[in-house]
C-alpha cells in the first residue's frame, strides 16, 4: 500500500499599476476656468483654488458654491486589423481571423462641485470635487502587446476631492495649503476548493459522473479602504500692491505632490483533490496551494509644479499664462506582471525558471505644458426688477501638453501624442430673482476641443505576431476629443 501523498504548487505574483492624471489636469475645474484654457494659477479666486492654487482662497469675500457637469467623447484613430489568436487554438497564424480592436476610451462624464467662504477677513476655506458618473473607482489592466492610448484609457475615470486653506500673510502676498484626497485599498481573499473523484458505478457513464463531490469554501474576503493624501501648496503675489506702476500684475505658483490609488491584493487558494475507488489504484490525495500578491493602481497622479503670470484690469479683463511641469518619470503602467513564481511537484521543479509573459520596456520623461486664456466681463446692464442687472462674460483659451512617452520596445504598442486644447466659454451673472439667496447667481458654459497630434507607431513583423498589423506596418495614433460643460454658481 502506497500512502496518500501531497504535492505543492506555490505562485507569487506582482502586478504593476496604471499611471494617469485626472479631469482637472486635462480639462480644468469650473465653468469659468475651463472656458478660459483650464488654468489661472495666478488669479483663481473661488472654491476650485483648493486644487489649482490654495492661495487664491484668500480673495474669497462672500460664501460661494457651484454645481456643474461636463461630458466628452473621445474620437481617436483606430488600429488596423491585428494578428491575434482569435480562434483560441493556442497558435497565432493565418487561420486566425484578424482582430479589429476598438481603442476608444470610455466617454467622459461627471459632476463638478465647489464651495468656499471667508474666515476672519483675510483667510478662506475651499473644497472642490469632480465625481465621475460611470466609475467612482475603476481597477483595470491591459495587454501591452495590443494598441492602447495609455494616457486616456483610465484617465478620466477618477474622482477628485481637494480641500484647502489660504490667507493673506502680508500686503499682496497670499499663501495656501491643501490636500488632494484619494484612497488606498487592501484586499485579501482566502479560499479552498476540495474535489473527490471516484469511479463510475458502470462503464460508459459520462465524464462528469466521475466527480462525486466538489466543495468551494471561501474562508475570508477582506477589503479595506484607507486615505491617501497628496499635499498642495501655493502662493499668489499681487505685484501692483507693492509697485503701483505695475498695477494689475499678479504672479502665482503651486505644487501638487505625487499620489496614487493602489490596490494591494493577497490571494490564497488551496485545492485538494482526492482519488478513491479507481480499480487497483491506491487512494491518492494532492494539494495545490497558490499564493498571489498583486499591487494594482487605479490612478497615479504625478507631482506637478505650476508657475503663472496674469494681468487684471478693473475686474473687467483678465489675461493669464501658466507653465506646468509634470514629472512622469516614476510612471508605472497597469500591466499585470509575474515577479516570482514556482511550480514544485514530485517530478518537476520549475522554481526560478518561470518568466513573465507580459515583459516590455518603455521610457518616459518630465514635461512642460502651457495654459493661457482671457476672460472679458462686460459692464453690468441695469434691467431692474428682481434680476437687478445682467453681466455677460466671454472667454477663450489654449493649452498644450507634450507626450511623456519617449520610446518603447517591440513587445508593446503604447499610443500617445502631443495634445493641443482650444477652449471657448461665456457666462451670465444676475441677482437671484427667486429671493432664495441674498447674492449673485452665475451661469457658465464652455466648449473644448482637444486635438491629439497625428503620428504613427512602426510595427513590422515577418510572420504572424500577436498585436502586430496584418497588412500594414504602421499603427496610427491621434484624434480629437470634444468636451462640453456648464456650471451654476451663487453667492449667499
């Protein structure tokens, strides 16, 4: 009699994560600033300053709040038909129908809210948030050998919540400090699968009749969400208050720390298989134990430094220009990769020789981007009645962000290009005609057109290779993203 024995399989995995920025970085926050180029680090003065530059909260005089919505539809260039194991026979060859991949990211949609109020005359508190309507938190990985727009795939699907305090500490000089709030997650899953296999009572029975018992026992599922904070600091300097000859000139700067939304996963799976009553075979029991450790990110927000200059004329004309330095060099993409693996049995020992099937290489850089815009407010028109007055505003702006992607190896098809942004907006202000609040009401609309400059990725293969074009050696990249939005705000 041979005693029952147990064999062991151990697996340890590590999945690197995604790297993306957010809607405020791509589009801006608030109807006013999104219509004027999505920047304004030197002159922002409402609740959105909590994210862009907390120092601007020092200029909040009346309590203010706002609610808005934005929507966008990516229309990006699609890859040609690709080689792929579409017939699932384990081999990529001419018998596989070409894969037609849709690389358009999900539509953009979400609510914008902000609020701010003055405290003690020279200080202001502010809160701003962007809340996507489709995904509050989304964890997603991708296959690097297939084309994907890495900066847009998961990028718009991230909530933003920032709170800050700003105050004037000296004539013309305001400082602010705040935090961008995200969350870290820890997930633990432990389970056992037990199966007992016995002989059929008579020959000719279907195969499924061999399995006499199968039990799945989930011992533990534990998920914890804990806060993760990125510091935000900023300053604004009203040069005109120090040098009257330069009245209207304002300087600004802000720093946003690095933060991400990681998900640390620990998996434990034990599979027990017992064989009994199979002719002359002795009872046999084997145990397979799989352990996995994954580290995934939903989003990565790089550290960022913004420098701005602006000119304000009598609360009627505002011109500004921002330079934005973004450090993408620590970016890690959301591709699951094996870091450690072992397969141990009575006849095999593959410890240390198992390699990752998603190996790839790429390099990214820090970039300098540009935001510039204008806001023209016409003189108020006296209309009488409960409206009291009407004041119209017209806005326009431009932005440019170079791609951080420098190069990549032949194992991947990462797509990204330089991006230009053109914006237009208009607003209307009047007194609250419903007497719900004792203050002004503002309506702001904006439209943006994002252009991804067209280029192509050369990808040639002499034989059918997964992810490579079937007939053309080029994968196009580029396209456009129209964005529309509106906001209702009021003082109270």
